[in-house]
C-alpha cells in the first residue's frame, strides 16, 4: 500500500539503502528488496509495519513491508503502478532499479498484529495484501492461532503472491476471489462476518469501499477486535469539499483548511505538534476532542456515540463553516 506525503516531512531520519532486487510480482505490480549497502542488519520491525521511501522523482511515499519481520537483513515492499496517482508509484515502478541507492525511513506500525487472538480473519483487497502477507509470513510453520485469508482481486494476472498463497502449505487457509470488474461477482463477506467468534480479530486492508463494507458488516463485533489499514492520506478529495476554519481552543488561533489539505497538515504547518501515525483515519493516534461545530467524519475508528465530541484530524473535515478543537 502507498501513501502520499510532503517531500519535507520526515526526511531527516531516513537511511540510504540499496535496492537488492526489483522484480514484477504481477501485472503492474513490482516487489523491491532494500538492504544496507554494507550488509548490516536493519532496524527491526513488527508485522503490519510500513516505511517511508523517497522515490526517484523526489516524492515521499509510505509502503507496507511485506516480508517476514524475523528477517532483519532486508525490507521488502510491493507497489502497484497507479496511472491515476500523482506520480509516486509510477516513479518507483518505472525508474527504480537494482543497485540504486534510495532513502528509506525506519519502520513504523499503525496496524499492529495482536498476538493473543484466538483466531484471525484477514481480508485483503488488491495491493492491500502487503501488510497482511507480512503477518502471515511471521507465523512460520506454527501459527499462534487458526487463521483465514479472504483475498479479493480483479483478475488472476493482477494478483500478487498468488503462487505463494496457493502453495500446499497455505492454500487450505486462503480464499482468492476475482470479480473481473463485474459488481455482480463481488465476494459475499457476510458469511465470514455474521457470527463473531470469541477472541477473534479481523484485519482488513484494501480499497475504501471494501473497508467500509467490512466496517458495516462487523458492527456487532467488539470494536477493539476489528482493525483497518489504509494509505489514503488525508482521506482523499471529494467533489463537494469546501474550505473551512479550524480554531485551536488552547492557542486561540484560527486556521483555514483548504480543499486538498487535512486539518493535521494545516496545524503542523502553523508550527503546532500533533501526534499521528497512519494519517489515513485507521489507527486513532490523532484522536482530538471536538468542542464545537459539526465534523465531516471520514475515519474508520470512531464509534457513532463518539462522533459528536471527537474527531480524527488526519482525515476528517467540517460540515459547518468552523469547528473548534482542543489543541
């Protein structure tokens, strides 16, 4: 999975790594392996982690790590070339090659794997398989609990890791479904979500529509047992988006949030520090008290009863002309 980031954000802590291999994993999808130029071990990571990568055109992108965290000699990411994007995925897929030196951050994790689950249900859509594959690979030969993967893609030739997930060791736990772009062939998730299992955890990563469907169908599950990962920074721009004002109550400061900018980025640009991790409305790190005004909630975290007085400033906007938050 990929996330857009400003060029200046977080570059000071990045390492220079070498691309050890760059190979196509499926149609329009490429896997990159990064290693230390001197063969040193890399900072450790946990299942579900991501790294920031400065791609050849200078943009910074977030990508999920897809390799086994038990191997600290390399970082592996898998990237889908997006013709409709802003150039990050196209740059790395088209321009980055084996032997290149590239700047990479230390791993961060906004999608951590719970280790004491009684069972796991993984739901991946398209390139959303990457963090989930790292989780599955971390299990090794003796998984800590039973697990099942529902992997939804458009067509076989665009399905990354199809051979590995169809191997004799894994195929009994994996369902791969192709809809070929036909809404009538959409996979029915309800049988897997209808009856919550005690201690079971759901991990979902993929397009927004898939995550919203899983959220809606898992409303009767314990909220803390359902986890989402998205790299759609700022929640994306919608046709009816409008500028609005955000007032920082503790600073007595009002800032305009234009279309295409998040509250988080505007507040940071004004010199105020706000804790955040995923920046896509899925981890809850940037939860902020909403003091007045009506929010346009776009996160995957808040429960309905929390929406009146809480807001995720990384993705949500305002329906009213002004909102006041506790910052």
